[in-house]
C-alpha cells in the first residue's frame, strides 16, 4: 500500500534521478516503487477493465445478432420480391386471358347477330 512515507522516499529518489546522482541501489529502490505503483494501479483498474471487457463481449454478441438478423431480413426481402414478380406475371397472364375471352365473346355475339 502506498503511504505518505513511501511518497516522500519516491519523491527524493526522483529528484536524485533528475539530478543524475542516483546510485545503483537507489535506482533499484526507485524501480521497486514504480513496480509497486504499477501493481496498485493495475489492481485499481481491474474492475473497470473487467467491466469494459464484459461490455465489449456484449457488444460483439449484439453485433453478431444484428448481422444474423440483417441476413434473415435480406433473405425475406428477396423472397417477397420473387413473390411480387410471380404475382405480376400471374396478373399479366390473367389479363391476357381476360382479353382473349372477351374477344371470343364479342366474336360469338357478332356471329349470332349475323346468323339471326
């Protein structure tokens, strides 16, 4: 745990480092302080990092779900387009057949009127 006493020792070592008067033992002690600070910082950040990792996993799962849904919707849209094309073709066929039948009906009436 970082204490006020450690902070004072750390500050003194940093001053010596800046002045270029740090010996090997003091450098090792400074390195140990940095390692301790890094470890404490990592421990403090661990819950936030874990939460961020969990959020990232949830976001990736949501992206995957949306990609699957997009694929399904694109497939359904293609099916609907094919259905519309079939319906238009059937309608065209029905209209053509209707015109043919009316023509034959008109010919039949005209023939009967000629005969009568």
